[in-house]
C-alpha cells in the first residue's frame, strides 16, 4: 500500500500512524514509514507528510523520533490539536531532534527545507482556540477540518447538506486567511464509489471552495482527479485572469487605477485576485503561456 501511493500525482500524500494503525502495530508502522521516507522521492508527489498520533495519546514522541529520521519527510500532520500547546510540543521535538530543519534554529544552514506542520481541527475547544493555534509556531502551514471527530465531539449527525459544519468550516477558513496560512484543507468526503459518490464529492469540493478552502482530504485514488479539477482554476477563470493582468499593465502606465473589461469595473481587489489566479494556474500546470500569447494585445476599456 505504501509503495502504491508513490504512483499518485498529488500535492501531498499523508502516511498515517493514527487511526488506521492498531495499537499493537504502531512500532511496525513507524519503521515502515521511516523506511519509505528514506527511499528516492516520487516526482509526482510534491509533499510527503506523516500523521502522527495525538499529543495527548502519549504516542506522539515515539512517532516523531522515528519519522524525523526520514530525509524525505516534508510535513508533520498533528491530529486533535485543541490548543497551541499541542503544536509547541511537536515543534519543540523537531527543534531538538532535527534543528537543521527547524525554521528559527540559530546556526541552522541545512539545504533541506524546514519541516512544516499541519493542524487537524477536531473539537469545539480547538475551534474556540483557533487564533492562538494559528499563532503557535512559524512552522504551521495550514489547518485541516476533521468533520467526523468534530461531529462526535458536538454530538452532531452528518447530513448531505453539511450545514451542521457551516460555522466550523467558515471559522477555519477565515482563521487561515487572517493568519496568512497557505493551506486550508476541507473535510473528507466519505462517498467515493460509483457515479453518485463522485457527484457528492464534486458538490462538496465546490462547496468547500466557496467557503474559502483551497484543498480537500482524499481517502481514495478515485477522488483525486475530481478534487484537483474543482480546486484548480478553470480554463475560463485563467483566461479572464490573464486578460486582467495584461490590461492592468497598460492601465498602470496610463495612471488608471480603475477601468473596465467586458463592461465590468476592474479595480485593485479584482486585479489582485486575477494575479493570484494566474499564480495558482501556473502551479496547477495550466498552460498560462498560451493564454498570454492569445491576449497579449488586451487593453483596458
């Protein structure tokens, strides 16, 4: 299974040491994942992460000591983060175990990038502590919403509309944006088989994107293409953004802060959004150059 994951084309693969591993298999799982992180990297996976056990479980230290030995580890996913102290524990271990890959370690001059941290938000307590969690460490690169554990904590029943999670999801997406965290990862879609499962997944992706999330957890390879398509800029979005960016260069030289395109007003917030779309489209390997060539003579109206 671990080897099979290396064939995926994804932003991030998270290898699990928590819920999917029974207590008697934890030590073996740690060794397996460490071995995997010592193997040559797959060129189709941008980020390799490991979800450790919760700090409160008493197993996190053993997880960290083992997986931090893997040279190709990029990110630690921390479950059940209820307060900033959970992240302080994890980053303290990283700092003392692998100081060369901790962002603020004095004298650290490693060519390897710093280990990033993702925090799973799974409880009412975590939601109430979002601000302090987001400010806990410079290693934090984003938040992930864990819907099933959140539902358990609040005694909620998950429904197809997901309205019972609206406040939590909005709060998480807003906190990430307020604290400039790059990753805002939405809940797992538990449906993945057949046309109906894929329809539900697509609806969830579009709903999450509309709330401000920029990614989604996937639990099966069948979900990857739909999630990537939903969260990447569409061809129409990319083409519009390229036109705005090109026309804005001319408008700026003319001293025009606001202008129109296709009969609609374009001003600073719209221009900033267009630039962000272009950057994201390039990261998603969309052929932005072709659109730039097509619209190289675009002018502001």
